[in-house]
């Protein structure tokens, strides 16, 4: 927001009138163009200008990055990736030169990164890890010492000026690696000083004594601080990166987020295409020509590959390094074969001498260059298609293809929010799953119980308990929370698979994760054979819970497909098992055109508080 405001005021200072909304819409594309420039310079530092141009061209169209940098995508990641690559570029310059100037610039870029995105934790752990590897491989030098100490001290001081960070860099476990490596740098420098002043025998005795004492003191102090709570433990999201099963077993609210799901193999090809195959080529080249800078990009590539496999959201962090290493790989392949490409017309005698040693050198080189050009062209077409089909439509307006190929628009979300805004009291409270909290607040201007800022786990659990309970128990929870309306998303008529029935098991898990919901057990919602079914074979607990009834109310009278019985769910491909029921505690208030959004009003108690009217 500060960046948007700064751009807005600068433009107005030069009398370029522009609405702040337009600044927000085009902020992500603007910074994605800056990212392309930074990628060029970063790759140029690693290899040469040719590799930089290829990497810049790749990141300009890669779907894994475009998904967060399209126009209208006003999110932290739109700026954060630029800040991250800028920090890496400055770090490599500082490592190469040992200059305090470049290290200070790196700290400033890191400060901008911290202010824009919470994912800066990845960065502040990757740089210390790079320094640690340089120590272990005997590459640590005065240049590295100056670069890291400057970046850590100045970067930490600057980051602590940001309110939501505060003293975390010196109090939280996520930042302890950076502090530990900073301490190791001082020990390493001190040991080098002693080595220069003492003979080998004296140095060995003193070295063992100092290392043993310092190691014991650090371990003792660290353990005491951890046990007393002075250093906060790792967060759930950090644990889930190191142990993919942690979130599902301990904090289901984290695992329930679609962005936190493991990445499927098809997603890599969908978002990266050619880069998947050229990434190992770039790694191979970097290993063959090791340097301090190439060790850093290798570590960035390997760590981001692992983390992206654990959490699909981190595909965004992987995409830039895939472009960088693929650019290096493609550049190396083209350079190798272009050396053998003879564009001159030799005489017969020279041609005969060449043919005896390498008879079809020119043809092989031409063929490989054409093959690589073909793959680059297909990469461009694939990226354009993915961007237009998957990442260019607003998430609130859905589209599909009809039988004749025409586009069908589903505008049910805006229809429902418009109805809420104009047909409910201003103080009405809406209960829905947390996915839709921000949308309801912004577009319907109504109070919601839970939203996408999932910090209040107990409140979200309470909503999950209401959705997973019978009408009577759910009514008690809704009265407790002072709920006026309940909103659910249902895709059984249109085939929209991201509806609340498909999310329902997460509601059950989150609802049962707190003390008030211990009676809710996930296995109660499965059949005896362990299946989650909505037809007649489904669990009676599922068929009578509030979520099931709100989604399928009156659906048993609807024909969805030819030659199918009424009440056929097009997402679950099954005829629902509970058709003929009425709602006791709710009344249907509004259902959108395609039944995507259904809104129910909570009935009031009568004057004696015994029955509902």
C-alpha cells in the first residue's frame, strides 16, 4: 500500500493524473517488468549477458509467476518477488566484491522485502545457509565476512523498524540461523587471527579449548532461552515446510488452505513447462563451474524445489530460479552448438578435410539449434495459453465452455453479495466458511464471523462445528454467535468442484481440533468402508448435518442432466441420499441463478423462547 501511495503521489507531483485504483490494478504488472530486468542482471552475474537475456525472456511469460502478477492482482507477492531477486542480486555483488556499498544496498533491498511479504523468512535463512556452506567447503574469505556481517547487522536493524516484525529477528526461532551464522563468522575470523599469530602446536591447543567452551556456552544459553520462552518456537507454517504431515495432524486450519497443499507433478509442467527439463541442465553447468555465486543459485534452486513440492504456493518462489537456471542451461547448449555452426562456404579441399574428422558437424549443430528454438517457441505458446485460460479471469466471476464451444459466465458471487448488501440489515452478521470472508466484507458490506486472515483458530473451529452438527446443535452455536444469515457455496448443479461439500471434511477436522469440538470425529462422516459419499450409502451423520441440508435443500426436485434422476450431483456424480426434508431452524432467503450461492436466514425464537417462528 505504501508503494502504491508513493507511485500515486509521484505521478501527481509531475501532474500525471491517475486514479489510485488504476495504480493498484497495474502495480503487479509494473513490478513484474522490474523483475524481468533484475533477472537479467542476476543471471548475467552468474554466467553472461546471453544467459541473462534468455532468463529474462523466460520469466516474462512463465505462468508460475504471472499467476501473481497479472493486472488486478493486488497482493504482497506482486512486489515481493521483485524485492527477493533484487536482494539476491545485491548479495551476489557483495559476495563477489566484498564491498560494504553492495552489502548495504542488499540490506536496503532486504528491508523492502521484509516490509512487503512475510516470506522474507526464506531469504534470511537462505543467505546464512550460503555462508555456512562456504565455510564448510573452505571458500570463506574476507569478502564473505564483510558482506554477511554488513547485511545481517544493517538488515536486522532496518527490519526491526517494521511494526509487525518488531523484535522477532532476535527472539523467534525462524531467525536464529542467521544469528548463529553471524556468530560463526566472528569465531571464524577470530580463529584466522589466532592462526596468524601462533605456531601450529599452540594454535591447535587453543583452538580446541575455545571451540569446546564457546559451543557449550551457546548450546546452554540457547536451551535456557528456549525453555523459558524468551525465544519463540517455530510457527506451524514453518513446521509444515520441514514436516509435510505436521499441519494435517496438528493444525488442520493450515493444511486446509488450498495454497498449502502438496504440489502435483502435473502442476510443475502446467506452470513451468520447458523449465522442468532445462533446470537440471543449468544445475549441471553450475556444478561444473563452481564459484561462490553459483553455489548460492544451486542452493536457491534445490531448497525452493523441495519447498514447492511441500506447498504449492511456493511455486511462486521456485519459478524465478527455474528461469535463471534454465536460461543458463539453454545458453550453454546454444553456445556449444553455435561454435560448430559454419555459415561460410568452404572450398572443396577444405570441405574434404573437415568431413574426415567431423563429417556432419554443421548439420548436427543446425539440427540442435532448430530443436531448441522449437522448444522455446512451444514454451511461449504454452505460457500464453495458460495465462489466458487459467490466470486471466477474476476468481469471483467464473466461466466455462458450452457444448458448442461458447463461453458461459457464472456471476453468482456478485449476484449474492449484491443481494446481501441491499436486502439485509446493516448490522446483520453472516456466517460462512472463512474462504469468502474478505469478499463478503468488501462487496456486501456486512459483518462476517471468520475471514481469510485465519489467525483466530478457535473461532473458525466454532463455525466448523456448526456446519458439521445437526440443526438443533448448530442453532445453539448460531444463537451464541448472534448469526443472522448463513451463506454456503454449492456446485452440484453447475459442476463447480470448489464448493463447500468438497471442503466439508476440513470443516470437520478444524471443528474437532479444539476442546469445544472434541465430540466431532472425522470417521463419523465416512461410510463403514471409509468412503465420503453423499448418496444413500452415505453416513447418516453426514446426511443430517447442517451443511448437507443447506446445500441440498430442494435439490432433490431438480433435474441436472438428461437421463439422470432428480437430485443428481454433477460434482460428486451421485444421486443425493437425503431428498425429502425441511429446515427447522433456517429459512431459504436467496439462491442465485445457477445455485452457486445459497443464503439462509436464521429463524428467531418465539416470545417464550421455546419454538422457532
